[in-house]
C-alpha cells in the first residue's frame, strides 16, 4: 500500500495544502486549507474503478499501467502550525 502526505503551508498570500511539489488552490485561512486537505484525504479512501492510467515521471518519460480501484493509499496530513 502506498502512503501520501498532505502538508499545510502558507502559500500565495494565504494557505494551501500540498502533495510533494504540487500546491492546492490558495485558501484565505489556515483552517479552510486544513478542511480542504481533510476532504481530499477522505476522497483518497474511496474505491474507484480499475482503469488504465498514463503518467509522466520527473525525467519526462511516460508510463502506462493499470490502477486497481481498490488499491487506496494511506493518507496523513502534516500541519507544522499545529505541531504534527
């Protein structure tokens, strides 16, 4: 099982959550960014359809594989402002 971590950060004059190097939309407050991250984390646990996917890695190469709809990641939210 894979593991992903959303991090709550100050961003673009407000707050956002990020996954790796990708930021969410900017939220006006820390609490609204945290609520959005919790919502995104909850959606990660929902099973979906098994389907083929294509993605590009950091070096620009494309990969194709089948994503199993029941293979859901473990999700955590890191919030340095709250000490976790």
